[in-house]
């Protein structure tokens, strides 16, 4: 596609429910990243995929968070048993490769609100 | 680990020049990038410095001094649409994930 696409753009859920966030990368981009951005804050790294493998999951805040990528394409970030502190914008970014100096292209994000 | 510092907020007048500084502490430093994010929007890449010196792209320039672990983003002829958050990010040679973002500088351009 022309750019990184994320869905849904907004998600409101009740505390304790599970949510799935989707990221469709730019075609051919092998590297994919998930970030969390709380209101007015910086970008908090969550997980990095190279192809379908995740060599770096160090940013996942708890075992309630998981992510997968299939077909070296779509990725889903799953948050189980959501808590109010999970409320944030979840951004996906992709780059042509995971190497040094590669530009990351971001989607518009999913704004998650946990009530 | 990585540590980046940039001012949280900057205000400047339309038509003026503003400089946003970024200092970093990291091992395996490779380069410094800048990203722009408008409210509610996606971060977008602005510039990358792999070598010391100034990189110019239109009204925007970015500078890097490896010896000082310091860089800046320079915005000239400020326009109202430049009001946004600006993030510096370091690329490092260690680890699988190699891009780390600062906390961002919110630039407000006033008439």
C-alpha cells in the first residue's frame, strides 16, 4: 500500500476486555515496530519484527501484551485484560530493512481508551 | 542504555528561526534522526545525520557533533504549520532494535 495503515483508528473498551490492534505495513518493508505514546509523551518502544520474527520484545510492559506478524506483512498487537493505564495511542512503523540508518514510516496510530 | 535530552517546549514567532537541541548518551552511536509529529498525526521523518556537520533540507537543517554528543534541528522562516512536536532519535549499532526516541519538543509558532 501507499503507507502504513492501522486499524481501528479509535478503540474504546471496558477494563478487563481484550483488544487487537492491526498494522498493515508498506509493501516490501521487512522491519516492523510497535510503539506506545501516552498523551503528551514520547514514543515508548514495545516490539520489533524482522520478517515474522521478533528479535526484540524488550519493550512489552507485561505478559498481557503480545504481538505477532504473519506473511512478513500484517502485524497484530494484542492486549489482554486491559487496564486503564493501557490507554494511549499505539503506533506502528515500518522500514525497508532493520538495518542502521533506515527511515521508519509511521501509521496514524490506534487511539485506545480503556474505561 | 540510551538517554536523550531535549527541551519539552519551545515558542517562537512566525518568520523567525528556532533551534531545538538534543543531547544524548548512548553506546554504539551510529546516527541522529529528527521526526515531526503534528497533534493527532503520525510521526514523519525529517532528517538524518550520520556524520558531523550540517544537513540542509529546505527550511529545515540538522546538525551533529559526535564529539559533543549533541545535535540540533534548525527551522527557518517559521510558519504556523510548523507548530508540532519534534523528536530526536539515536540509531545505535548494538541490539536488535536500534532506534531510540527522545521525549519530544513541542514547538508553538505564534503570529
